[in-house]
């Protein structure tokens, strides 16, 4: 695994596979670079694919205090490391980060996202703010397990499933990554589709969703694509938020291979 140093001195661990134009994959909540490994393997036949541990995860460092701008700088460091001109793909909250980076001026030719977890319901802003306060309070108190439970409840995980997960080895991994839940929460802003920021994007943007995902996620994906001047929405049949990389890869290949 290689490392690059971000602007604030934070080391970022990354791996690069395949040959061709560079394509950086950005994971979502609870994920390290290995989470995108199956997708990277499929895309490596067509691109030079970069997976990385976002700050605070895996083998990457973490420099306090956190700010979304620092994660944008992380992506800028990776883009420069791979020679510039990299495409960006973001999964879930990683998709929201990709969009934030592009709107902040990161120069990339095109970007794609899968179901960034925005909402089209303006009335949920208060709920999002309450979640942010509760999440940060739990993390400040060192209650990592409770923070994980809070997140899982917000994303709709049934209590009985959470109880089973707490007995599984994966729970320790979740707790180790719990502080980064606040990072993903910050990336999401107030939780609604950031229409004004998206309207300023000049790159082609592909927004993908699964047609078996909840309606609010599908609606948010469509609104995200509609807000981008050169935006396009694709719905994958029989897919949910836990998308099959074999179904997603061909769509990304077609999009990023276009010049």
C-alpha cells in the first residue's frame, strides 16, 4: 500500500491497480479502501483505479480538528499523485464528498455517484440537526457503540439486526470507525440536495440509484442529477443501496470511457 501526504500533513493510504486513465473510488460510512475492492477489480480492466482509506480510517492518519475542506484537500492530493485528470466515483456519503470537492473547485473531468444519501424532504432538516447534536455528544463522551447504534437506527436498521451485529466480529470494526460518522455527517450538510452548489458544476455528472431502493433515495438521486447542468440519472434494475458491483461496473465504464 502506498501513501501520499495531504496538505495538512495527514498521510493517506491508497492502492492503485490496472492501467489507463486514473479513476479514484471514494467509499461511504464505515468503509475503508478495501470496501471498494470488488468494484475496483472490475474497473481495473479499463482504468488505473485508485482506492484509498479516507482520513481516520484504515491505514490513513487523522489530523484534528476535522473539516470537510480537509477531505477535499485529501482528494486533491490523490488527484495530483496519480498525475491529474482523474475521474471520481463516490459511494453513498462518499458521493456527497465527491460532489463537494467538485463544487469547491477540484479540477476533474467527470464524476459519478451512487445514491448520495440526501433527502428531498425539507421538513427533515430539524431531524438531521438533532441527529448531528446527538451523534457528536455521544462521540465526545467516548460512547462509540452508542454512536454506531444511533447511525444504524437512522438508516433504518431494525433493532433485532443491530442486536445480532453487536455479537459479531464486525461490531468492533464499526466502533473503531465510529468517529468518522461525524465526518460523513458533516459532508452531508443539512441533508437536503445541495441544489445551488450542484448548479455550479461544469463537469458531466452521473447519478446512479437502484430501483429497489427506498423511494426517498431514488427521488434524491433524480433531483441531484436534475440540479447539475450536465447531469444524468441511471436506475439499475433490482438493485438497492447495497449495489452489486457487477451491475454497477458496466455503467461506470461506459460513462468514464466517454471523452
